[in-house]
C-alpha cells in the first residue's frame, strides 16, 4: 500500500467505510514501521503482523498480548 497510490487509496477507503458503518478495522500482515504510521494516520483500530510479533507458541501469547498496542498512542 505504500508503493502503490491505488493500493493506498483502497486501504484508506476501506478504513473510512468501516468507520462510517461503526465497525472496527484490523489490518493484517503489517510488517514495517512505515505501514504502522500509514495505518495510524488513518485511524486504523488494530493491526497484526510481524511488526508486532512473529508467530508464537500458545504459552507465549499471553505475555505478548499484555504489551502496549502499537496504535494505542494516537496523539
């Protein structure tokens, strides 16, 4: 989405549409800080992907989920 303006426009439109419908938006496959910044600027609600953590075994998920959200600070 960062390398193609059409992809960026589509992502932006999906986020705006979901919010207009009072839905939360979860972006999947987020891998870079640049993607996080793009999504944060568009008020994406949640993200998942390697930028947060690589796949974990079940016994490690609880400790990882207690960490502060990358998108939490929207100021």
